[in-house]
């Protein structure tokens, strides 16, 4: 069966999830490089949703910058993620990460922000690779805010997986393709 024109023109939306230190970022960067490797002058972008609010976070951010090197243009956008994706002209964009973005918008209309994000991802000019954390495989958090975050993260991950053309679960540094 031949692909429709819309399917032929569609851009890859990739979701990479897993636990802490599972290899999500490394895999996403490699996937972005592969996506643009055949191009003469590949344009790679990294959208960071983290904010350097303390020394430990600043150190984490520096390690991530060193890991991706100079080949990625970095955009720091903790809240207006959909806008950053719409404005990207990159061949491949890595978004790190959805769960940090979610924590940044918990006091906003999460459903509306997620709808906007889904639309931006579908309409992106290049491949968009989202990194997310799986936070629902642990014990039930003891406070209401933590339970709300866990639940919202699960909903967000399901929604992004539903629009993704590829979904990977990272375990021990190994990608398991789910979709």
C-alpha cells in the first residue's frame, strides 16, 4: 500500500522515555545525529527545559552541554516549549525534557499547553525527539502535589506517545523500541 502525500511529508516525532540515568539523553542525541547525517550542513537543535536554580543543576547542565558538543544549537526554554519548536528550522531537534517542562507549567492549563505542544510537534519542520522520565514505576508519593505531578506526567507521556512515530524505552543504556 502506498503512503498518502500527508504521510510521505510527515516528520518523525520520537519519544524516548525511561528512568534516571538510563541513557535517554545519549540515545536522543545519537538519534538526532543519525536523522541529519545524510545532509550536507545538518542543523541540530537542543531545547533545554531545565533552569539552573542551584549549583547541582548548573553542574548537570554543563555535563549535558559537554556531551552534545558544539554541533547542537541550544535554546533554553523552560515554559514556551511549543513556540520554541514552531520557531525551529533544525533538521532534528532534541527536547530535554518533558517532565521538567511539566514541572515548570504545573500552575497553568496543562491540557491546553499539551495540545499546543502536540500541534507544534506534528507541524515541525524537522524531526523532534522528546526525552521524558517515567515516574510512575515507583511507590505512590505521600503528598498530593507529588501524586498530581506523577499522574500528569503519565498522561503527558501517553499523549506524546500517541502522536509519536517512534517510541523508545531506555533500560540500562539500551533502547527498546515500543512503537
